[in-house]
C-alpha cells in the first residue's frame, strides 16, 4: 500500500514546491525565451532598485505559471586554483652540480601552469636558476620555461620565492633542473603542481547624469545612475591635459548630506625621456549605490581638462536550463523572501556556455496580484493603544488613591 501511495506523495510534494504565492512580490518584468538548451537574462537597473540588495528575492515564473529554477551568475574577475596530483621521481645531481628531478602527473593529466618547489629550511641566502621541461612520453622533452629564478634572503628580514608560472600545458611528465648560482647545493624535499588561472571577468558601462562642482583645491563630479543599489567598481577618465599626476577620491552618500569615501587612486600621464605611461582609471571595492562622487584634486595646479567620465559595474545574469519557449516573468520586491536553493546553482559551472543568446527584460511594472503586507493592528490603530494605556494609568491611580484614604 505504501508503494502505491508513494507516487501520489511525490506528485503532491512537487505541486507544493511549484506553487508560489505571487501576491507577496511587488514587481514584475517579462522576457521572451525562444527555447533551446539554455537562456541567459541580463539584470538591469530596475531589478537592482526594487530587489533585495543580495538579490535573494528573485523568482522566475514560466509560461504555465510555475516557479522555474535559475543560476545567478556574477561575472567577477577571479583566480581559479586547483591542485594537480604529482609524484616526485628520480632526484639526482648532474655532473655540473645542478639538481634535477621529475614529476609524474599521471595519465590524462589535467591542464597545469604553476609549480611550487619545497626547498629545505636549511638552505638560506641563495639564488638559483630553474629550467622546466615537459613531455607526454619520457625522452621527448620540450622546454616550457628557461631562466626563471628562485631565491631566499635571510638577513634583516626573510624573503623566500620558490614559485614558477609557465604556459598552460597538459604534459604528463615534468622535468625540473635547478642550478645554484653560488654553488651551494639545494636540498629539494618536494614539489607541487597547480592550475592557477586568472579569469578577467566582464563589466558593463553604467549610464548616468552628472553634476559638476569645484572647490579651491579640487573639482568634483556627482554621478546619478537613476536607480538605487546600482553596482559600480571602476571609473575611467578622458583627459586632454598632456602631463599630470592627480589624487582621486571616490565617495558615496553618508549620513545626512555628507559623503563617505569608498576608494582612492591616482591618475597620471607622463611622456619624458625616462618614463612614458599613463593610468586613467580608478578601481575600488564594488559599491551598490544610486549616487557616486568623483573628486580630483589639483591643489595649486590648474584643474585638468576632463572631457568625459565612464563608470563600470559587474553584470549579473540569470541562467535557465532547457527552458520552454514563451514569455517568462521575473518577480522581485519581497523583502521577506529567503534566497532560493536550486540544483542548477551547482550544475551551472559544468554547462557549455558558448553561443547562448542574452535576453533583455521588459520595463518594470507592478505585479497586478500584489498585496501589500498589512501592518500590525497596533500600528494601524495607535490612538487605541494610547487610550488603553491612559485608562490603565487612571485606573491604577484611582486604586492607589482609595488605598491611601483607607489608611488615613
């Protein structure tokens, strides 16, 4: 009997999970999915403005009205680090005094590009040249990197550098040759191989209106992005002035009419016989804000001739897997909604994300089924609470007065 009832229980649980009280979400934006294996939706200013700051209240509703799983993706720059198992073999010393050893990464070795040498703490104050070779089969060695250095400095302070970047490869075998420049033999006790890849991420320009002001020592630009909680992490300045070096302070609104600094940088442009170069960007820890203040200090110099400013932020996207064709709705604006937990959030890292069209949201509109949460009864009727409190005080006072008279 239990076996016959189990499918019904599963169906009931599935239906309950798909049901969503849409009246608790205030805002709605639609997007049309053409079908396919995946769909990606770019979040825009109205979403940042109306949703929870951590975007925990986002819900996607499919054309049939059911909740649809999604993966929230934030394409920030990041470092992906993964250890590659390696076995240390054949540690020998060559006739010229160099140390050599081999590493076996096993069959079907994953990509790797970073080597760390474990040198005995007994070795101090050395500098050595390293040659790294790779091979699929032993004997067919190809040079991956030559002339790299490792070192140890142990005097007033201690500095040790024993790491080596090299072009990404999937060789099974690595051969490392270490030649000490001062002739002191190094004792190599181990080595570690990793994939240490830097992923640049992406960014989108933010649109804004700007108001300009100045003081005796600086000029300031107040940027208004039009929506609250707009993510911003970098500014770029176009300057016509040929040579300069200026301090830049980035601020967001603070208490009252004040501004709170969130970043500081230096922009410059030099073209001299000794140095030619420039930096016209200011990066800072990402902030979510509607207004941003950029102040460039000129002190006793002339102000810069600034022709334009650009602001950039990290995009946020929703990824859907195997969506049916039709019009979907993105709901948000429910401050009490917890962050959803979907399997797709974990599976997303293993999807092939090439060639997936990026969809845009329609204009924001209020959810027609939205029902604003009712305030507690006492907040809607504060005068009744005050009257009840006054009556209780009067009653208490009359009781105290009668007791006093009885005693007297």
